C-alpha cells in the first residue's frame, strides 16, 4: 500500500537511477514519483567564473541521468536557482505529498535541508532522507561505550565486523520504475554558459562523467584490484581506481563497489576496502565533530601562529617551489583537477611543515581545484597531513619531499610528465636538480634559477621550526 499519491525525488550527490536508496523508498511508497535536480545558486554563485571541471562533470552526468530516466519512462526536471526555494516550490506545483532525498553530512547541506524541511512542513508536506552516500553513517558504528570513534583502526575493525550482505545489498529501483512520472517541464538542460561558466580546456577532464563513465572505470579497475596494494602509491603507474569523483557525485553506488572489494578477499581488495572505510570514517568525524570543518580537530593546534609567507604560498600554488615532486603534483591538479592520493599527502605535508603555512589555506586551494572535492575527505586528509586531526600523522613525522620522490617516482616518470623542463635531467638528479653540477645543468638544458627554480626553503632547516611550532601549541 502506498503512503503518497505523488512524491518528488530530489537528486543531489547521487546521480544514478539504480541502487539509489532514496529513489527506491520514494518509488516504493508512492503511486507516482517526479524527479528533479537543482543547479544550486547558493553553491554555484560563490565559484569564480570561467572554466570549472566540476560543474562540467555534474552537467554531463545530469544529462546522462535524464536520458536514462527517460528510457525508464520517467523524466528529470532540471532547475537553476536556490535549492532551498526551488524544491518546496516544485513540490507545491506538483502537489507532491513528500520530498525524498539522500542524506548529506556536510554542515552547509544539513542547514539547507533544515530550511527545506521547514518550508515543506508549512505546506503540509514532509521531507524523507535516506542513507545512500555511505555504507555506515552517523551513529551506526560506535565504540563499546556508545561513543564515536576518533581512531581509524578500531573504527575499521568495528566497520568490518558489522558489514554483511544486508548492508552491502543493492536497492532494487527497477522493481518500481513504472511509477516514475513521465511529465516534465520541457525545459532544456542549462548550458555551462547560462550557469555562469565556460567549458574546460579540451582534454583536461581526468575521468569520464556519468553512470557510464563510472561503469567503465570500475570494470577496468576490477581487473587491477588485486594489485592495488602494490601499485597504489606510485603516481606514474595506473594503480588507483580513479573513482573518487564518481563516489563524490554518486554516479556509482558505494554499496556495489564496497561489496566487490569485500567479497574478493585478496590483499589488494582488502587494501582498497580500507580506503572506502576511511571515507565513512571521515563522514562520521564531521557528523560528530562539526567544528573540524573550520578548525583543527585537536583544538590546541588552532593556537599555532603559522609564520609562512604569502610568497611561499604562491610558489606552492604555482608549482615553483623547486622541489620536483611537489611542483609536478601541483601542475597535475592545476591542469586536470585531479591529484594522486600519495601526492596529496606529500604536498600537504610540504605546505604545512616545510613552508610553515596554515593547513586551511591548502585545504581551500584543493576545494577550489579538485573535481572530486569532498569536504569530509579533503578536511580529513589535510588534517591528517598537518597532524591537527583525529588519528593524524604524529607532528614529529615530516615527509621529506626528496626521499618521497625517490621512493614513489624512482625514475622520475611522473615528474617529467608534468615538468618537461626536467626531461633531460639524469635520473640521479631529477629528484633534487639543484644538486646537479653546473656543467651538467648546461648539458641537460636545465639551469637552476633560470630554467627551473631553486628550492624556496631548505627542508633540513625547516624541520626543527615545524617541530617547535607544534611543541609550543602542545605546551
């Protein structure tokens, strides 16, 4: 028996029409379900005008979702406005008794949903939210005393002990797809220009968009998953899944990919599953400790007066620090909107513990540049590297950018891909080209200070300064 004659399903960061928890609940409890997506001006108007790979990815994914819903006999209403206003107004026009959506755990999204819920209630309508973006969320994995975890390893043990076929099973949207409403508003999909953006440079997108793009990437990774543990840290190797942006916007189901890793049982799959568990871990950290979104999880570190300079921050952003692995990684994010995970840790550590700059400046830069930006993961990763977060790297462990480069890009393949000025530098110098004798610099066509910058800091000299900052804050 259905509870509602007509409902509205609101797509957000779940851009797929299969194994979608909120969509399933809407269809199962309604005679007819209309679907909508809002290009939210509260988010978009705050972004700089010009090319934006993230908006382009979303738009392409929404276009594919609309076509897929049409093949199922449904439609997708696409709006451009303030979601907190557009969704209640659309529910009113459709005479929808309820709006269904999937939970979002970011503080801004939580406040938006509260506004929508209040506006709907004023009209006699309700908002139903379902868990879809995480395997376990909020209070589903707790300590034995009923508290939240702040250390990953025991959280992971509890997560794995709770995971089973029930939690990892899919939602059979197809069973009720005949209840999708066929009528839409007939408006075309907004162009990037009408949204206030330009198309990204040709070939700049690192991953294909939409459900089909996610499917191709996952099928490709499934054949490489067993080697994930051995290959994941090497940026010049095709070792990672490249699914992070699809996890961010829900073009693939987290249950499906976690189930595949959970059932594989080999070392590579187990390591990749740990990365998915980290994702849930950071979601619950943000849920239980919302102060971490704007400040240090360990509040004592908010007292650090970071002495780094604006000039050093600009050098980091513009890939001219003089440390090849850092500069190559920054060129990667600036050119593609993507950065390899190992390099995210390296450049974050370098910003905080070599350049002595506030981790929040780097976090914001990543938020502006990453196609796969996710507040919980980005914040958690930056606080891990900065030693200010939960279960973070100890403050006295500081990545050496040269040894990291030598270990994870031993032949300099990744470095040369993004720093062609180092193409002819011999392998033994490519990680620290300033150590190259002058005659060899001339022979390689890479004179330090002319063709490639000298290091902006001395790593050995910066280390004790970083340690002193943390010790003072702890005291």
